[in-house]
C-alpha cells in the first residue's frame, strides 16, 4: 500500500473522547461498546505512527487521527502531524459538568 501512498490517515479510536467525568464502563461492557484503539496493528508491525488532535466533533468532544508511515520512515509522519496540529491549534482543557453547574449558579 505504501507503493501508492506516502502516509495513511486513520482514526485513532472509533469514538470521540469520553466526557471529562469518564465513561460508564458497566454500560459499555454490557453493550459491548468498549472502543478498541486502531493503533495496536501498527505497534505490532513496527510502522511509525503518531496520534494528533484533529479538532472537535459536533458534540464538542475532541477527536484524533493517527498518521502511519512506511517502516523506518518516521519523518513523513512527524511532518504531517505538525501540519494537522498546526491547522487545528491547541485543544482547550475539558470542562467538568460540576464546573458548569457552579458557573451557572454563581
């Protein structure tokens, strides 16, 4: 595949980030919806890969992408990561629900 493409751009996980309060693990286990990262295959094959923030999803939670390069070619992944990160800027810190409630009451 790297004969045709310089990099792969893939999701890091199949969901956006969890809310700041964390996931409901019991519900996720019962419904079998625990997200498995898509990174392990590249850990096993030795392909250089990097995950970078890629903005916010419609629900306001951050999402990320991973960039994967051919074996022993770290430079293209790192250069592309800089471009993606620069395009979206830094992520803002999460706002906890308890802080939102306190702010609205104050």
